[in-house]
C-alpha cells in the first residue's frame, strides 16, 4: 500500500525552507541518509534546525578526506571526486546500507531515501566559481523500487559561504519536491529555485529515473531548464541522453554547425562532412580531439511565441539518430556561442555556416546592445583565431552561386568583411555537392506537412525513414525563423 505523503493544508503553497524541512521531519514515514562532500553539511543543517529531525535522519556524513571517500565509495578511473559517477556511487552505497540496517519488520511503512552531493565551491583565488552534482534516490512506496533525480549545478556567487548556503536551500528544495511534487516533473524543476535567485546558481543538467518518472523524457526536461532560464545551454549525446556540456567540450577542438534542422537535410550533412575535412587539416587541430556540435538556438524552437516541445523532440531525435551531439542554447548571436565554448576549451574552434548566416553576422543591428557595437562582438567571435567555413548559396531563380568571393554585405561593413576574409578567417567550402544546393529545410518541411511527394530525396535515408515511421512534422507550421539550411 502506498503511504500518503501529500495534502497537508497546514503549510503554505510555497513554504519557507524551514517549513519544508519541518514538513519532511514530521512525516513519520520518510526516513533516510544525508551524504554531503565538499561544502559542509549544509542541506542536513536545515533539517536539524527545523526540529523533529530524529524521525527523519538515519545518518549524516561527509567523507571529506579523499582516502576516506575512496575507502567508502571506491576510486574513480580519472581520480576525480566531483563527478556524476561519484554521486551515483554515494546514492547507491548509502541506500544499500539503510536497507541492510533498518528492519522492515520493525518499520514496515518507511519510505527510504538517500540525499547526496559532491561539490567544489569557489577557489581561494576566485578564478573558478565551482560546481557540483546533487541527487536523491528515494521510495514512494514501502519496499518499492527507487526513483532518482540527479542534477549538475554551477555556482555563480563569489563567496564560499554564500555558495554553501545556496546549496543547502537547493538541497532542501530537491528533497521536498521529490516527495511533494513527484507527480509533476516540471514542477520539481520550478521548485528547485524556491527562495533562490537565478543569479545565485545554475542547473545545467538534470535526469529523472525510476518507476515514478518512467514517462518523463529527460531531453524535454532539459528544454524546461532553458525555458525557465535556469541555464544557457543543454546538450544531448548521440544516444539521445542528456550529457554535461563541460564533459563533452573540455579541452576539445570544437566544430559547430548552427541550423534550424527542421528537418536535417542532405545539405546539413554535406556542410558537416566537408567542414570536418577542412577542420582536420588546420594547424593546432588534433584529429583525435575534435568534437562536432550541432546547435539550435532557443529562438528557433518557438512557434507563435511559445516553444513547440513536440517540434523540439522531432529535431533532437533525428539529429541524434545520425550520430550527432546536439546543443540547444539561448544564444541568438554567434559570439555568445563562441564565448560559451571558450569556458571549456582554449583549443582552436571553427563555425560552419551558410552564406545567409554570414551576412546576418555583419548586420550592425544585432549588436546595438553592446557598448563597442559590432567591433566588440567580432573581437569575441574571432577569439583564439577562430575560422568560419562558408558553404555556398545557389539562387533558385538565377542559378548564381554565392561564395566569400562575391558575397555582398552592407557598404559600411565592406572593409571589415575584407579584413577577416583576407586574413584567412573566412574559408570557402569548395568540394561541396552541387546537386543538392537547391535544398532548403523550410521547403522540405512544407512538402511533408502538405503530404507532397518527393521530399525523401532531400534527406538522409535514415532521416526520411524515421519521419515516415513516426509521422514527424505532420502538423501545420507557421513560417519558421531560418538559421542556416
């Protein structure tokens, strides 16, 4: 029999941190362990201070010394401690202990949980603000299967004590939401920021698992992180799962392709293949250290002012099925994307794009919010000798092909464009497939939604097959904002 844990009207709709902890403490069935490493025992402190914690807390610990931590949870292959694998080991180990040590005969109605975090707060020199992994493994039925909620955080505050306090609030919010908002994963996300401002902490990865969340798509939950401004970008690996951007991008040579990918076409694949060939031959690029990223800006996921979640899922599935790593971002301007990559790597990077994208980059109106205008933006965009690989455009009416040699920008930008082109920052993609230059995703999308024939020829075979099998892109679309092909 499930134990009732919801419906206490004595607490306000958005209770204080103290009342959240107290409500958990006063529930006679919720019982578990707190294991916190790296920033003190800030979460469990809230439960001790709230009162009535003896009925909730089985054990609290902090294996702060690395040797002790290794002795308890085992060693990590990379010898790091603030990792997702370390967090899972902590959750699984402490849960196993509570199962072994607490008799079900004596406590038949207990709902066991383990809350854990492994974090690094800001360093003494204040160069690295710190980050961490936070999670809970818990039951909603006695003897039931366990659910997990695991998230990665990045600190934004510049004081270790403030970071510790924020972590304690976030941890309390997570435990409370896990039990009192478990029927709504989106609400769990929103509740994480109760009594916390967005400029205090960032949640850039979250994964739900277990029977309670069997119908939750973690990629869709990542989209909510962007919608609620909890992070600037989220990433999906080729297997379709959420992945920590820092882990994928760290010290990599990054080649990024931005597009609407609605749907991904043969042109997108040709840009990818031909740009990768050029990138591999660049100086300071290690062929074995390249990470290719297919990026979609959040503005391109909007339909009539709102994010079309089904459309987002369609595109993510198709790109991942082709073996690509996908980044969804809030970066409308290219220089912000480059700045983001620069947080994780100082190696050479490149952007692959179509002619229309490059023309837009040289449009001054996109940089009016910067005190240095377009010059400031370009200083950030071409950071670390960045290259732009330019894929040609074929005019469907005249047949004229536009490359870097005959591309026209605004007269005021002409000399600036010549400077970057003549200095080798803009490189033409030359070995392109001339037979597919007339393919544009917006036209293919219209053909699919109107049930016209022949659209399959414009797409990779695997993509066309998936669209047919899953009836993707079958509804009516407004005119989409286009970025790339």
